[in-house]
């Protein structure tokens, strides 16, 4: 037997060994991975039940508790990108009919609405213009109206560059017997987070933004209160791959096979987290803040303005207003083709109005800011 479908000559021409051009990824993610992380990834895989690999998983769990500032025993990495970890929180926490209140002030709030609806939640949402955040008073009013089982908020709205303050929200949730679910995809590693102090019950993140790692292994955590709700469920978790009643047996002491872990991505995540620990979490947060403030100043020097009020700006993602009469897409394309720098465009309400610039993880460095400002000076009309 020989294959009957062949690769034709024109396709064969493209099958050279892989060569990827080097680019500076200053968009909303992925960000460039740290060289040490890439090196860790380029290490032979172990078996997913090998004691050495299980030890590495334990280290990932401890390191994740550190970067999130939580003691939740169920703190793991989900195999998949941030959206998989997002879906894991919803799939495990929501039972059909549960009232889920979602704060929508950007693209990712809407994604939560979509996901919660798919798992049968009775979804209620509150909205704000993109770039703004919810006040505690606004949240209280909505809680009084909807009395939800779960309140879901996006800590770092990557589509707008706004940071939703979380202080005081858990007291509100306790008052109404509500679980607090928070998207920390663009905040983990770059923005101060205190999950336990803030009383967050469910949180998720990704590897390719603030942690400086390739995408594919995504942090997930669940408080003992959220775990109790999971254990009381009347129905099975509707997603087999992300079911924490099964996954916790692989990550916990039982070590029961569930699915083959993406071994090399876990190496990478472990190394990225180790680098955060080596730098020190507080230093890491400070570095992000210092470099982004330098970036904001330099932007103002060249006459560009920012979309979000200073108090609520994220250190990891900045929305820069596209000046009147400038073709934002053409400028982004020029940055990429002529300068090898990627920046993002606006989504939804902000489409065509802003560029989104990420300074995340390994990329949060002064030299990257200088390189982007210099390139902008060359491509922007005088
Ligand atoms: C990037 C992002 C996600 C989705 O993560 P993926 O890794 O792209 O699947 C979810 N929420 C927010 C706030 C994000 O920025």
C-alpha cells in the first residue's frame, strides 16, 4: 500500500525546516516568552505519571498559590489557553438555573455572558461604557436586584485597559451568599492581586500574558466554598475535559490519569513561575508599574492620549487613542512590517478608536518602550 494523496511540488517547496522571524509582541498577548522559559520547553518530555513530573506539578501548584496570593488547595494549571481555564470556572461553578451576575465593560465580560449561558445559567448583566469600571455602589444595587449565586467580574479588561478594583466586593458577596468569580488573565504576574484577602472564590488566568510563557497551560483556582458547591451538585459537570471532580484526582494525592498533560508546556509554566519567584512578586508588580508609567509619559511627549482614567489604568495593557485622521490599522501594519513590533487594535466599542499596547511579563522593559516610541515617531504622520 502506498499513499494515494501526495504533496504536490508547490507545497513541497515550502517544507523547509521551520524558521520563525523574531518579533516584539507588544499587543494584548501573547507576549514574548522569556528565553529561559523557551529553553525549559525544549527539554525531552517525561511521562505524565512519572514521579519527577508529578513533583514538577506540585511545584506549579505552590508557585501559582504564591503569584495569586491564595492558599486554595485546588490550584492547578488547565491544559489549554486562558479561555479553557475561563470555561473551567463556569462549567464547574454553574448549575443550570443558577443566577449569574456578570459585570460587562468590555469584550471579555461578554465572553463570560456567552459561556455562562451555554452552561444553563440564568444570566444577568450590568454594563458600563468600555474603559470604565464598576463602583461598589453600582455592584451593591445590582446584587440587591438580582441576588445572584455567582458574581463574575473581569479584573483586567484587556479590551479596554481598565483595572476593576476588587476591594470590598467580597464583603458584598458574603452578605448575599454569593460566590465571587474573577478573570485575572491580564493581571496575574503584572498587577497586584490578593485572592484570599479579596475573598475571590474562583479565578483563572493564562500563561502567555503577564507570566512570559507560551500559551497553552492556564492557571485555575477554586476556594473551599466554591469546592463545596461543586461537591453538592445534582448534575455532572457538563464538560468532561474540564471537570474538576476528575482533574483534582490527577493533581491531588490520588494521581489518577485523566488526560495526557501537555508536558513541555508545564515545564515552561513552571520555569516562568520560578522566574517570578526569583524576581519576587512585589518587584515584578513594581517593574510593570514603573515601565508603564514611563511609557505613558513618553506617549504624552509625542502627543498621544490614553483612553482610561489614570487611577484605573492597567500596568499590563494600555489603550492609546488613535489621533483624528490617522488610519490605526495601517499604522499597526507598518509597525509590524517595518519595525517587527506587534500592537493590537480596538475591539467592539473601541474598534478603530484605540491601539492596545501590552507591556507584560518579560516584555515589560524600558528598552521595549523606547523601541516602540521610536518606531511610532517614524510611522505616525508628522
Ligand atoms: C486573553 C484573555 C482571555 C482569553 O485567554 P486566551 O488565552 O486567549 O484563551 C480571557 N480573558 C481576558 C481578560 C483576556 O485578556
